[in-house]
C-alpha cells in the first residue's frame, strides 16, 4: 500500500492584512510573531499594572527652623559675653585686692550702763541704756562713710532700748568712739517677759546695729550697702540710784555799806567762763552700779548684706 497524505489536525489561522486582503494577498507588513512560550507550553500572563512610585520631594524649609537657629546663636553669644565680663570682673577684683587689701571694720561694746528699768503692773516697760561702742578701721587707704545707724538692745526677747546714731565718716586707720543712750517709754511687752525682767537683778543683753555703709577711696565713693553689727553676751545690772544732794546753806546777806570787790584778770567786771559738758546719763540714775565691759565681754560680728545674700 502506498503512503497516504493526511491533512493537518489544526487548520491554519488566516492572517488579515492591513489592507483587507487575506493569506498574503496584500502588500502590507507582516504580522508580528506570536509571543514565545514559557516552559510547559503556556503563554505568559500579561504584565500587571504597577503604580509608578511617587518621586520624593525635598522637604520644604520651615520658617521656625531659621528663627530657632538665630535664637540659639544669640544665646551662645550672650553666654560668651557674660563669661567674658565675669572673667574681667574677677581680674579687676584680684587687682583691687592686691593693691588695697580691703578689710571690714571691727566693733566692740566697751561699756554699757542700765540707767533705768521699770516694769509696771500693766506690763509696760520703761528703760534707758547708756552704751559706748568703739569702731576701728584697719584699712590704710579705704574710708567708710556711715549713714544713720539704728541701735537696739534686747534682753530675754524684750526690746529694752532703741536709738539712732547720726552718720559719720570713718577715716582710714582711725578709731571712732560712739557714745549714746537707747531708751523705750511705756512699751507693752509679753507678760512672761515682764515677769522675767522683774525677777532678774542682772540682765544679759544683745545689741544690734544696722546702717548703710559706703566705701571711699580718695575722692571716689561707692554705693552704700547694708551692714549689720550683732553683739551678744552683754551682761549688766541696774545702776544704783544717786544719793540726793544735800541742801545748800543760805549765803549771808552782804552788808549795806559794802562795795563789790573788783574782778581780777583781763575780763574786768565779767564772770569766769564755765565749761558745760553734756552727759547722756538720766537725772534719776547715779554713777555707780552700771556694767563696765571690756571689748572681749561682748562679741560683735559684722555681716554685709547685698541684695539677698549675707556674708
């Protein structure tokens, strides 16, 4: 038997031409070849749609960042300026200390006399304290200019005397003696304090002096600062009353025919000059019995207060 030709099982797909003719009758370009097969004989799936990633935009510059940088720069420069000023101030203070050697003044209560102390039944206190304070300036080139000084004495928590000492200039290397009297009149105090003052014969007092003090070097003056002087351990008793003066005998009357004797010396016909010395002692107190103190009896401490700092 002869071989027989069989027709293919799959009919060829007619190809359309662009000009409407089929099976290559036209002259148009050939159709592109079908897509290649993947292993296994399957047609690859069409590519999936992928969203194009958005391009990253540079962050917009904020106005706050520039303002923040300017503020940081200002703070940095301000800190540097303050540190420089503090450094220069420390150098100036060191030079000032080496040249002038400043030292604070010293105070001592050299004498205290309790001239009067009376506590009434209604707890009203009337007292008088006479005191002497010695101030020393140990500096050679620095003078102190004191304003009005407020002085107060206290015993057992009760105020027994207040006084105001006028301001004065304390030259360099000078010792100034302050004599004054502090008093109080009909001041109502606590009943417990009043009973304690009545029962004591010797009173332990503390003194406090407040003043504004300025420094003076040549013609240059500084601003005044607050200075407080505290003295503790002042023990004093009540002064003994002075004896009553004896009554003077009446002078005999001059004879009617007697003539006055002529005055001698240069001041002819004038009375001799009398020297009057003012005393701070009261008329009801005597000269004895007051507490005489040495500088070591009352310990005085000088404290300087600048704004809120005390040293």
